[in-house]
C-alpha cells in the first residue's frame, strides 16, 4: 500500500490520446483501490484562483465561533461543519471520537432537473456575508472545475454503450437527455 496520497496529473487526459487517457484512468483506479483518494494536478485551475479561494476561506475560519454558527449545517449540508460534527473514521467502521477539524462545504450548484437527485446533491451553496470575497472565488472555481469535468470523465465515462448502465443522477455520471 502506498505511504502517501498519489498526485495524478490530468494534462495527459486533456491531450486526447487514447493511450494517455487510459494511463490516467489506470492511475485513478489504482489510487482509489489502494489509498481511497488522490490529489490532482494539471486541472487547469490557475494558481491565482486557488489562492483567492484559500485566502477567503482563511478569513472565514478566523471568524469567531458565534459568527460561523450562523452558517452551521449537518453532514451533507452546504455551509459550516463545526468541530465534532463529523467522525470520518466511521467510514471504515472504526469507532473513534468525533473529528477535531472544521469544514466549510460547497459543491456543484447546477441542478440536473431530477428533484430527488437535486435535493440531495445540488443544494444551494451558502456564502457568509462577513466574507464577501468567498462567493465570487468559489463560483469561479466551480465554473472552472465544470469546464474540466466536461472534458475529463476519467472515473465515470462509459467506454462503450454496452456498459453505459450507470445510475442516472449519480454525481459525475454522464447523462443523456
């Protein structure tokens, strides 16, 4: 088992050659089977945009807890997850105390048109009024990732019509309408 989180460069995928895409897909598969997650590079999100998102997030996390509490949500919601709300080790079946970290959750914000899917996976994002720079930075980031995603289905794209039986509405799954 690898001792570190794999970093997968997506630039070969965007090059369009079948062999390069197959290699990226194999790297993703290996990372998910061995570590369970991975980091990506070569995704096309500029350093400037990543810096804007991080800077705005740091401003939010520096706010007093009573201000952040206005944006508190439960797991699966969009907004602030305070320390102690999650216990991520439970995903492995390990009984552990709650996590000490805090998070601010945002996600895909363009609905699919399926109310059941949209109600869970495409909830509206919440942005704190106290950090006006956060919303435009995150909106720009999500827009850039949508552009990358439309040309990079390395985890979910069916290789042929015969195996295109993925559940409609599953995030990342190509749909036809």
